């Protein structure tokens, strides 16, 4: 007996016809369990192809809800899903894609307290996340759980894929990036943008690497980093050696023994937590480098003649949403507007999430404007914590 129903054999017939896959390879897929961390731009194509391929159990872990700006690249979701949990939306889509696949929903964030136990329940972990703290956490948990981590990353028009599996004598993510980049040095996709179809390319490559691992097919990207440039349509593969001094997967003397919350309490973006207090004034009474949206709202209400709110986003972004009373000067036009900006007023600079505005704030201070503050979190934080009628994107 094949172990498959006639409907399954029909569905997977083109797989089974491949001598390198066959019935045995398809059985391995059916008995496998794969966890997708993040039901977003990368998790969507990866999950869809893994479901279609017949992976027996797919786990989806994501704490977020569907928003309209997700839909150009996150194909697990539709307009009807806006506001719903991504795990529920993803599970519904995957079950219609392949009713023979079991989908397990994990509607919460991966944390140092739950990561290892969760990862140990699956055979392969697919990392579809886009923040550095989560990537480091996923990597470390996968190392401790002894599970292969299929890594994917995208930025604007470029992407990369690798397989991290120290228990198979390969490197881990920390061998590639030992430490996170400085705060504010790397724009998020929300700041820099991303080509939607690029997610399909990289997410599909992650699905392909996962299938290879599960079946034992070909050569996985173990110890290799594949990079892709969508504009030139070029790929190249770079050798990625294991770091013997890696603090997570290196020599036993350097290894950590458990996940510690403090190791992931950093953020390479510029947004403060929602409960952050307004930054206090330095002793010399010049405004702080950064301030919160709450303090910005207070200043606009109590001292409108002494402050000026500058929106450095692009004009098309202002058409999506805006803060009433803000003046638009796109970041690229700031140098030519230096003579029009007052030095006797407190300039509050905001953008989408706070990355561009921080760079503008630092630029203005370097050019003789001491009374300038970045509005940390930008208009996105304003929408979340001040005025929910402001559209998020």
C-alpha cells in the first residue's frame, strides 16, 4: 500500500514521477512538521508552496493582524482578512490550498520563554521575520532545539537565503552577523519599501530548501549564502564558514546554555515602546534628540507658537495620511530649505517610523539648528497612540 488516498496520489503525481522524490520522498513530506515563523511577505509563499507540496503539518506562528499595506506581498491574506489575526487568515488559506495538510495556529510572539519548546515540536523552522531581535532569537532557539533554520531576508530589490544548522556542522546566523547593526542604521521595509514579487522569489527559495531538507534531496544551502538581485536578475552563492568562536554554536567554552531575555532587548529601528516616558530636557535646556509622539502632541497643543512640525516623508505618503498642521519638506529637499527653517523654534521632525526623520534631525543639528527633535516612531506611532483615525500603511 502506498499510504496515500487516490486523491492524494492524483495531487502529488508530478512529484512522485520524479525519481529523486518518488513515493518515499512524498511519504517523508507527509510525515514532516514545519514551522513558519511569520505569516508575512516571506512566510506567505513559503507556506503556500509547502502546503501544496504535501508537508503533513504546517505550524504558523505570528502575533500580528492583517493590515491593508500587507496585501501587496503577503498572499496568504485578502481584503476580507483585514483586522483578523494573521494565523487565522493563513490557516484558512492553507486549508483551501491543500485539505490534506494539517495546520496548527500559534497566535503569539516567539519569546525566549517559549521558543525552544515550540521549535522542538517541528522538524524544520522557516524564518520569515523582518526584525533583528527576532532573527537572533529564532537562530539561537533553533540551535538549542537542534533544528535546521531556513533563513530568508529581503531589502528593497535584494534578497538572501541560507540554511543554518550547527548540529549538522554548518554555521548559524550569528556566524554571519555576530552582532546587530547600530540603532537606526538599517531602515525597515516600512521605511525603505520592498518589491512585492521579490518576497515570492525568496519565500519560494525557502520552501525549496525546506523540501530538500525533508526529503534529503540535492545540496541544501548549508554553509552557503545565496544572494539575489532582482534588478539585474543575478544570483550568486557565497561560502559561509562556521565561526569557532560563535557565542551560540562555537566551541563549548563559548556557548551560551539558555536563551536570556536581555540578549534580545534591542531594536535596530528608532521607535520607543508604547509606554515610554517623554524624554527629559538636558541641563543646557536644548531639546532632546528624540521625543515621543505623546510629548509632540502636548507641545503642539500647549505651545503652538514655539514649535513647528515638519513631515519629511514623500508627497505620496502624505496623500495616504497626515498629521494636521504638519509642514511637508521631503528629506531630499531639506538641504535646499535650510535658509527657510527658523532656528528660534523647536523643530519636530517626523516620517513614517522615525528612521528618515532621525537622519534629518542629526543633519540639521550638524548645520546649526540646535532646537531639533526627532519624533520617534513617526506617524505610525501617532496613529497607534494619539489618533487612530490616521491611516496606517
